[in-house]
C-alpha cells in the first residue's frame, strides 16, 4: 500500500486504476518510459488497467507488467469504470484517465488524476479531477514521490 500523510488525515492507497488508450498507451502501444514506473508501483499497490481494447493489443502490451487487465464488457464504459472503482473501495483508489468515459472513475476515486497527454484530456474529466498532470510519466512519478502529491493537494 501507499500511505499518503495529508494534513487532514492519512490516505491509504491500495489500488491504482488506469485507463489504457490516451493515458498509458498511444495507438494501442504502452508508452515505453512508463514500464519501469509501473514495475516499481506494482511492488506497493495493485494496478488495474481498464480498456475497451480498441486496437486489440492490450493483453500483449500488459503481459510483462504487474497489472490486472480488465476489458470492458458493457455498453456504458463510463459507468462500468466507475463501478469497478467502487467495487475496490473508492477511498483506497487512485484513478488516472484522460477521456470522457473516465469521468465517473476519476470522480469516485479518492484521488482522480487527469492526464493531459498527446491524445488530449476531455474538459468534463478536467473539471472532475483532483489534479491534472502534463503526462502519464509525471502522474506516476507523483505516486512514487507522494511528498509532491501532498504539496499539490493540501488545502
Ligand atoms: Mg483514454
């Protein structure tokens, strides 16, 4: 687990929930610089990757990484992503995404992070996130260095 000592109380983060395309992957390929970051984070928290697998590449791309791949089954990806965060116990979840269908999972998660990557960030997601990062590398580095995260989120 990841312990984040906020001035108002301690956050215990057990799960990281990641959107795939536009967040950790571009054109169906995982951004190579983040692989070592995922390996390090996988030692302390459980990582879920949620995807509709538009490019049919997710399983192979995630094969060597410490992540649990969840392929979306329903017609309502926004609700399905939010329900998964709820089922994990939203108080213990950090969620990272970029697309409009990430809105619910970012809103429900204890910490919702919007990624302004190469594929853009939906405005509604921006408005429902706790913080915005310029790219997924910076987002994952914040989790590996929670002091910076605390500095950004404290009131
Ligand atoms: Mg996306």
